[in-house]
């Protein structure tokens, strides 16, 4: 595998930050992540298309960009990859409404299923999609031994517009994915949080899909505002600081959900993934040291999955809520990943509105929030 990485800033333009040790063969895939304002500059992406004419381009808007161990805002990080023994194929579908999420996932899966498929990496718009349904649709359409990782596009802490880029198109409402095919590609993944729960478990008495109306028979929004106190005036952005930990009716493994929007008239909260009526929810708050430890643990899980082989590339997708909490210490979670994976691994990624990865124990792919999710790639 040969990798070239470059970063764009308004002040410096495109700068190569990691070059291959030898001459770079034609790239088959370019993954790029950038601020919405930067991605909408036509000349910026024109350079990628010109410099990598044979590559399939896939990218999205972000809530922060990761280039090696640097976390930036307003930039673009692009990673060009030439595989020696792996084929790639991309697909994209438009999401008309949240209710289309499962069918879009199924269509993407059908487009990518083929001989030798070992993994799918997906990028989805971050505001309208029901991430749980999207993942469920992909699980239905893919073989059981094919893993799925990826994330939801971001827009800083504004929650106004998110964008996905596929080929020559940069659009809102899109979900795009790339399939990897071949028997020499080794994929590792890990996803961990680091938040502390507080307060009692509350029964989810009314919820529809990813919209929560009532907890213990009371307005979910009003109860949430009570817990947030002065932070309530800053909803939905302040909700990133206090996600929910969910436990389903059957007591299955907890997942974390973060707020995407509120409806004052309905008294409801809209989340990135499904809220199970009849399950239980508990509020969470940040523990900075545990967040950084969670990133370290996610990187360790990647190593364990592939037998401690040093990866060539790691794609880091961390939640915007973690970035808002960590503030000046944000780069520490990326540096903790570097400590585990080593200097030889190229690091790229972004801060998202949701992360997609299998559970470590069950292997079942799920939408996560407030985690550091890592996907590693190596050809052996």
C-alpha cells in the first residue's frame, strides 16, 4: 500500500504532510474530510481531481479535521491510496427523508456486494439521516462477515448543513460508501467512549424512531432542560455535552446517543439514531481523562483484531461532543492513538455527528455517538 497525504488551509493552500517512501503509483482512492466552507471552493477539489485522475474521490464536511496528530478547523485533509492487491468500488444514494435511511443502506449494500468484498466504509450526511436505520439496512444487504465502519458528516457546532462528496458532486442529503475487495487487506476497528453516567435510569415511555418524546411519562425536552440548567439555552449544541446512554428492553449492550435537534412545540428531542421505546435512558457527562483513555483503548482494539500488525493507515472518526469537551486537550486523544499505532501509520480523519462501527464483543455493527472510532488498513 502506498499513501500520500496532504492538507489544505486558506493561508498555505495544499501542502503534502506525508509522502510515500518511494514514487507514488496512481491512486485508486482519495478520502478527504474538510470544513464545509473549504469544500465549497471549486478550485480546492479541482486540484484533487487533477492530481489523482484515476482515483475515486469520497469525502464529507466535518466538525474538525485530523491530519496526523494535528486537529484543525477550516482545513481539508486528503489521503490518496494506491493498493497493491486490493480493489475498490464506490456507490452513492440520495436521502430524501430520515425514513429512507434503511432503504438507502440496503441499496448501497446491493451496489457493493461482490466477490472478495471484505469491508465497507461509509460516509453519510449528518442531520437528516437515521443512522441506526442506515446501518440496519446495510447489515441486511451485506454478508455477515463483511464489516462496516464510517461516520456522519459534520458542520462544526452549527447543525445547519452537512455535505458528502462523491465523484464530482458535493451535495446535501447524500450517503456514499466504498467497498474493499481482496484477500490481502487486513482491517482493524475499535470504538470506545469514556463518558460517566449520572442520575437514575429513566423509562422511555414515548419514542418514535430517533425522536424522543417522554421519559417516565414526562416531557423529555423539559426534563433534559432541568438537568442542563444554564446550558439549556444553547440547545441543541449544548446537548453534545450531555449525551444519553441507552439500554434496550432486553438489556442488550448500551449505546450512546447525542442530540441533533429539538422541537419546542412537541417537547421532543431528535437523536442521530433510534431511541427504543420501552428501554431505559440515563444522562452522561464528560470525564476528560477517560475520553482520552477511550481513544487509546480504541486504537488498542484495532491492534488486537489484526494480530498486532502495524497498520499502514488509520481513519479516526471522533464525535464533535468530545472536541467541545476536550477543548485545548483535543489533540491529546489523537496523540494517544499515535502512541499505540506508531509513527509508521498515517493518521487521517474528522470530528463527526455520529460514528459507525461493530461492537467489540458481539461484532454487530451499530451507530455510536460520543466515541472515538478507528478503522485501520494494512495489506499483507
